[in-house]
């Protein structure tokens, strides 16, 4: 059995670069569908692409994107140079943008950020786990253009909280139903949509602690000292698997 102190020391000290949460294969997420296949099918007929919230460019770099006709946005400043270093040699420009508020909170916002692109310029827009302003997505889509997004529902933290003995979260408010309302309200036609649970497996409690440290919206109150007793109790279980509610949708501008 790995030593708990060694695992937690690594979790405390090891940084995350870009948006790679796999930790050298010690964290694995198995979604209930093949989102990459949906994206690649859309890319097959698209002359250009915008990838919203590209992170460190890890995911986009593996897609068959249109060479020389692909742009990516990123709102978290530390990720912008990481994404640029990975994507610019591939012919992809990375644009730093102001991040949109969480979709569930946008109704109360007094203003929402605009995307720095002209109207109707993109035939395909991809988005993985990034908040978005539906009106801005609709604006930059060309007629017949498509928007595809995969999102994590608001109640995603409930299984993790139960595992760690943390209080239950507030009632969910970001869901497939809410997302469908938002994209339809700006005139987009929903082509396909689905929801289900991804299975996230952590090889050991060190990987779990590292994940919670670097993905703080899962358990905002997490710190290694407070949760050490619970992590210690999980240390002899071996791999730990947690369900995580996801949804996805594909919408088209008429």
C-alpha cells in the first residue's frame, strides 16, 4: 500500500500545467458517450473552427481541426501561454478572453462579456466544460453553423461530497434543461442532446487529493489537513471511482 504521507505530500506540491487532469494516467474519466466522435464528425464538413476554453490546448491538439483556419480562446491567464506553446506550432492562434460567468448565474448578471470576433464567422464552435454566453455563440455562428458543448451538471459534486463525508451541496441549477432553454432562447435549433454519468477513477488517494486541490469547484472547502482523516480511511481501498453527472448538446443556427 502506498504511504499516505508520500501521497499527500505529492498532492500538495505537484503543480498542474495547462488543463491535464490525468496525472500521468492515475486519474481516468470514462464518459457515457464518445464526445470526441461527435466533434470529429462535425469537423469533417467544417471549413473553420473555434474552440472555446481550450485550457492548455491538450484536447484540441488531438482533434482533426481545419489547418490554418482554427482559433482557440482561453480565459485563465496562466493557461494562455501554455496553450499557445502547444497550438501555435500547429497553426492555431490562441486568443485571451474574459471568461463568462457560470451559465447558471447569468440571469442575475448586469452585463456579459462579448467574444472578440465578427458576426457569423464560424461554422463550428466547440466547448468542453466552459461557461458560455449563448447570445454570443449564436452571434458568431454562420448560418447553418453548429455549436457543440459538453458540460458538468451542478450536482456533480454530490457523489464526491458523499465519499468524503462533506455536507450535501445546494440543489442543482445547471442542467441539460437549463442549457437547452438558453440556446433556444437565442434562436439556435437543438439537433441532439443527452445526459448521463461519467465514471471518474482515481488510482489512489493521492490522485484524489491532487484533483480536489486543482479543481476547487468540486469541493471548495477542501484542504489536506481537514480531510486527512477521511483520506486516510480511503487509503486501503485501492482505486476509487466516483460518478459525475454530465450532459452534452449540439445546436445549429438556422
